[in-house]
């Protein structure tokens, strides 16, 4: 075992959890766990739905790799608990995680920064009746997207092409989230751009000389050192990039290199970095976008602060295209684990 991985200490890979994305999280976490162990890291699976987080301190864990997706894992809640425990963790801090998990709040911040995102209307529980639905149709037109603002993995999302589909789409979304997000549909190509913060300009992984260091510090300066990885263009059958096609079939084509004109690729990467920094993210993330067919204008859709790490996931795919292996990516992310705030030792005892 190398000195660098020894210095990382005992590592918990947080996976599973209580969200609707539990199964995906277990797949991500298993992949991360195997990758870290293969490099000599003293890593263990830890499911917060099965064990109390206080056990992390009791059992001597020095840091956490967050492979949780969705609520209670990607929304700032587990990040806040780890801050109180004083245990460094991967990815964004409490505020950025919470904001990014809320698609409505994310869109508000992007708009305030002048970043392009589709027009939208939010429907809280008391405004989901037929009268309010009609107002949404008048504002956004058809087709439109109806989605729960606090879920990922395309859960609860419906593309509404006809008026009589709208009520059912709102009801489906409301099963996942009390508030419903209605978003103007952008006809065009779907793309995604991953962002990662590296400690070394050499992206070839540990063997190529990345300094993974030892120990963990504060993550001051959100987005410092962040780079945008190659863009991935997504070609789904009949445009159905849904939960089933994302994770359990090989029907979706992923183009990386994207095949986009160089100017478009660079603009998408610029927007992804701007979107990432606007929310205050750190460590890593993935930004999903649409390119409007009529004028090739890009629009930001959402930001993932704990991207999937499954065999079908896009973050590892983009990293590989940039010369970063899955194993090197996992170790690099772990090496940047940190805290928003460092409490005095006596305050944590």
C-alpha cells in the first residue's frame, strides 16, 4: 500500500440511503468502493439508512466519499451532519448541495447571473388546480416538461405534448415532490458536461504523477481549479432519456467526443463552469444542457453535485475521454475531501 493512500486513513463510501435513487446509489457506491480498494485505500461501505451517522466517528472513519444520490445525500443534509461531526467529505458543501438539489432555486441563481435556462413556472401544492394549469399552458405553450424539482435520474418527469396529458403529468410529479416544476421544452440536442477540480494539471492519473496528498483541509474558494471535461452528446431512442434507458438498457448512444463544432463545445464548457461556480460548487459536478435546434443556443437544465458513478454513468465516461481512469478519478475526488468549516477539536468532542 502506498504512503499516499495510507495517509487517507479509514474511508467510508456512503451509499444507498433513503431516496428514490437508492438503487442507483448502491451501484455507484459499489463501483467507487472497488476502485478505492484496488488502489490500497482502507475503504468500507456505509449505508446511512442502515446505520447512524454517529457511528462514523465511533468507528474511526477519517473521511467520506459521498456516493449518495437524491434526498438526504445530495441535498445538503448529510453534508451538514458531516460538518457537525467534523468528518471531511467529497463534493460540494451544505449550501451548494442544497441549492443544486432544488431545480427552481438553481434556475433563479442562474438567471440572476445572466445564464441561459428555459422559461419555467413553479406550482406549489395550492396552485395545481385546473385554473393554474391553464395559466401555465398559456405562459409556456406546448410541448413542455413537468418534473419534481428535488428529484434526479429522470424520476417523475413527463414531456407533455397535448393538453389532456398535463393534469396526469402534474399528479405524477406531485407523487415525488409537493411542488411541481413546469419548464418550456427546448427542441434540440441533449448534452452534458462534467466539471472536476484537479490537484495537478497533468490529468493522466496517479501513475502520471497526480499528487493525491495526505490529509484534508478546508475547501475555500468554490470552483478554484475546476476544469470542464469533454462534452457528451446524448442520443436516446425517440428522445426518451428516462430512468430505464439511463441505467438498465444499452439503447442510448453517448458520443464522446461529442462531434459538435469546436466553438459549440467550448461554449458549453464555459457555461458548465459558470453554472457550477454560480451555485458555489466544489470538488466535482455535472451540468445537463439542451442545444436548441433552431439557432444552436445552449440552455442549462440542471446541476448534479454527486454524479452517478455506475457503468452507465456519464462522469466516468467524460473523465476517460480526458485521460482520467475511473480509479484515478475516485482517488482524486477523495483527495479533495474537505469541510466548509473546521470546528475546534473541543467543540467536536
